[in-house]
C-alpha cells in the first residue's frame, strides 16, 4: 500500500530518486568535490586581488 501511495504522489520522480539513491555515494562525492574546488579557487582570486591593491 505504501508503494502505491508513493507511486501516486511522486509519479515519475520515483524512478529518478531510486537511481540517485543507488549511486548516492558517487553523486555526493562529485558535488562535495566541486564545492571544495570552487571554494579553493575563489579564495585564491580574492587573495590575488587584495595583493594587487
């Protein structure tokens, strides 16, 4: 009964969420790695701009 309710409420999103949960470790690693990359390189630019002034 719960599966029927979830299929009705989530619709096509249910298949996407199953795919995400199956490969969650890979997706989260990519997202955290991208965020760390952006943080590292954005701070490097700020330091360059401050030293130029």
